[in-house]
C-alpha cells in the first residue's frame, strides 16, 4: 500500500518542536482535512493517512494500521491512531494493544464528532438514522450512490434505505454548499433531513491532548463489551 502523506505544515528539517514530544498521527483518509486543520500550528505533529476506501472493507483496517505504525514509528516519540473502531469489531484494538499505541474513543466518526453523550441521545431519539459528515456530504454521489451501485440499480434504494427514518448531517463546518449537498442526498434517499453543527468535537480535543503529551481519552473496546 502506498504511503499517503498529508502535508500538515512544514518539512521535518525546518521544525522547532520546543521540547514537545514528536507525534505521528496515523489517520483515516476521511479525516484528512480535519487533521490538517487541527495540526497546522502544531510543529511536533506529523500526519500520515490511509485511504478512506478501507471503510468499504473494514476488515483490512487493522493490518493497514499496523503496517503504517511499524514503517513510520522510528522517527517519533509517540504514535496516535486517528480511527475509531470503524466496523472492525474490536480487531483494531488488538493492534492498538500489541503496538502500544492509542486511538480515538468511540465506535465511529459520528460518535466522536457529535460527542459520546450527544450521539447516544441522537440514537435513542431515532435509532433508524442515516448519518453524514462533511466528508460524506462532499462525496455523497461517489461513496453512497455509486459506491452502493444505486446509479446502476436504483431499484436497490428501498433495500438499502427502506428502514431508515431520517438523515442527520453532522456538520463540522458552517458551509452552505455542504448543507445543500447533504440536503440533496436526503432528498435522493427519500428521507427527512436534519442538520446538527458539531464542529470537530472530540477529534479536536483529543488531538490537542495528544500533541501536548497528555493521555488520550479512555477507549471502551468492543472486545471488552463482548467479553472476548
């Protein structure tokens, strides 16, 4: 797999870290814009992102994360993984434990953007909710319509989305273009539309803590919940 590097700010040779620990963030490509924004003024943090398309087959995420950690960690004091569980069923947490690193708390990006308690309230309010983020709103046609084959087989719409009752756009930015894109997506899926402005949520606070050398929030692994 090719190394997908995100130009967070400056070349290594020009860095002045001020004694802060040198941190490598191994991130999901779906978070690349947000990670760049969060680390632009953090000279001790580098970002390397894996392809967002790994989410199509989340079973491949743990091995890809392990490979990237092992390839890049030698130049850093700390490695942080900017993934939630992301559909790996706890398998990513085995890699996290074996490699001695940390990851984002939560089951998925919707949870750490909204915040754990707020997401739980959204889910309790309407369990049959389809969520979008800025990344998904920006890439709705490519990832949802074409990704699920609905452009070729529109008859599958009811199969995929017939049990959903609403679409909630968790907005990281205040961008009317993205709101309009998310609204079009809801209309295309035949779902009522809502928007909730989350900002960067727990992603922002966690990256700030890691960059400062503080512990990341504790993670409850699906393996712990399942007792495996």
